[in-house]
């Protein structure tokens, strides 16, 4: 990987920032230590960051041109995962870990702030840095938007990065249009009538009804969806029964639906509801269904993607394959044109090939300089956004 000499000088800073943040993972909106660390660092650079949504943070860095500002978003929260690594910067909060690279995302924004403080002549346009809580849940992007950050700072474009081990270390990957899926969760309670397993005719079996539900849900994907469209229905929770010789009177199950378009998502909603009603009639039981809609699909702006292609040498980029992962960066994209970019961390020789959301996910901080370099190119882009 080749970096400009100036960006290379920030390698030690990248390592220190990321590892200090890695030691203090926190949950959702409970990010007091993380926010305090960010505030302290930015204030020491001479900035005045603003707190948003209690533990979120924004920083507006005024540039030479103030009528064409752009934003960079970094998520802040960690995951409820016990870290199994033995390095010297392991999580100091047992049971919690930055297993999705958010420590790296924050570091890239901090490096950008430092670079622009060190080289104010590089501020061709104004920049809004967004440090967002709750990406892993319950979602912090929309509350920040509702708090008025884009009304106060009407940016023309927003960029976000995510570390991905399935992309080669140091490569940048993105695409125009749909990139990541829309997701909703559903929770179902099947109410039957308990009885002795030897006399099933005197009961109403919630487990059998649940089995019918699960089987029928799979047919929605295979028989109710255009094969050219990508959708997912997965059941991840199933709990029911008390003894092997007792017919279960209640079963709880839950799952997720994912798609790349509002139309497909609405169809999944509809069909899940219809299947539930059909199983109710067939088995004579009562079924409760609750949907919890999470994040919209990540859909990248075509013009920003063309700018990315223009600014990123062919040897430094790859075409991103669509994935059914979800991201609340999508809420920002509903407000302003946005581009979400994957930054590769995959390096099998170094052992950096473990998946996101696993207890041994790790990466070489040198890749963060690639994100810094890309951000500087977006800031100093010669045309208007």
C-alpha cells in the first residue's frame, strides 16, 4: 500500500488512538467514557465539539469554502462479546468488545481532525465530523438527524466507512445503488392448549403450529419472491415446551427479514402476516405477531460513486458485492446524498481474517491511513458536490 508521506506520519497516532479506544468498549447510548475520550482529544487540538443525543458528538471544521460542506460519520458503540485475544490492548470492560471495527472508524475521524488542525491549508471545504452512538442498536443516526444536525450544518454529501475482513487489506470497496440490506425483526407467540402427550386430541399443539410457520416462511423466499430479487427470512429464536410428555401450550419464536428495496420489504411483511393467519386457521390456535422495523437499505448515490472512482486509483479499489448486513448510515442517506465505503482489513498472513462480530476480530491500524487519505481527497475535490 502506498500513502503520501504526510499521511504516513500519522501511523503511530492511528495505532495509539485505536488501541486506547479498543480498551473502553461501551454499549448503545451508554458511551460516557468513549465520548469523554473523543472530547478531550478534540479539545486538545483546539476544537470545540458539540454533544448531541447525550453521548453523540459532532464537530464542524470550517474550511476555505463554506457553501459546499461535506460530512464523515463514525459509529461509536461496541458489542456484547467477550474478547478472546491476548494482545496488550484487550478490552477493559469484560463481556464487551469492539468487534465490528467502530474503534477504527472513530480513529479515522480523529486522524482527520488532527490532520486538518496540522495543515489548515488543506481545508478546501468545511467538514462536519459525526460520532454516532447506537449503531448496533437501537439506532443513533435518526435521533441525531431529528436533533437537527443537518439543519444547523446543511452538508451537501456524507461519507461513511466500515472495516471489512473480506476485502483485501488497504483496498477500498463500494458500489453505486443498493449496497446493504433493509432489516426488520419479528416476534411471534403461538398460544395452544396444553395436555398429555399420550392424548394429543385433547390439546392444541403450539410446537406443531410453530413448525408449520417455520416451514411456510421458507416458501415465501422460494415461491413468493422473484428469483432476481434478493430477500432473506431467518428464524433465530425458538422456545417452547416444558416436558417431553406434555403438549406445549406456548411457543415463542423470532426472526429477521431483509431485502434491498421498500417494495420487496413490504411484500415480506404482508406474506409473513398472511402465513400467520393461515396457520391460525389450520391449527385452531391464537398467534400474536409483532414487527420491529430497524434500518432502511444502504443505497449509495451514483454521482458520489463516480467521484470515488475518479479519486481512487484502480489498483486501490474493488467492487463491493451486495450484502444483507444492515446499517443505520442509511438514515443519513435519506437526508443527503451519501456514499458508504468498505475498507479492507483482510490479511491472512497476519491472521487478520476473522469475521466481524467475533471474539478474535482484529486488524492492522495501517489500513486506517487509507481511510484518512480517501477523506482528504473528498475534502479537496475540485468540483462542487
